[in-house]
């Protein structure tokens, strides 16, 4: 039991030492946002107000198997978004979960970018 309590206390100390909180507004209405970056690089954001509303956003960054990066985000309202970016012999490309794509070739040509 003591070891479990010690582990919980250590975890809370790490959480609170890595949390950045900011509040705006004056009585009677205030909005606060807590941001936490986990050791693996994931970012967790929570916003809440004095009316009881809460919004959370979680973002994960992962390496793609063939090289490049994928960033995925989802919130507590069921929304999600992802962005994959990589470079290969033809240039660098970014593609998101909404079907948007952008490629910049090695020769400097821009394809599909808005």
C-alpha cells in the first residue's frame, strides 16, 4: 500500500510539474486551460469555464514506418484530424485526413498546395 501511494504521489508530482495552466476573465465568468506534454511528446489540453463546460484535445506525434511523421488529434466532441508528412526522392509531401495534399518537388514545383 505504501509503495502504491508513493508511486501515485510521484506520478502526480510529475503531472503537476509539467502542467502549464492559464486562466482569463473576471468574476463571474472565467476560462482556464491546462496544457500537459507527456514524456513521449503527446500533448493534452483541457479547457474549462466557471459555467461547467469542458473541452479536451489530445495530440499524438508518431514516426511513420517508411520515414516521416504523423500527427493525430482528437477532442471530447468526437472530432479528429491527422496530418502525415514525409520526404522521398521526388520531394516532400503533406496529406491530411480531410483529403488535402501538398507536395513540393526537389526542383521547387508546388503541387496541390493552397
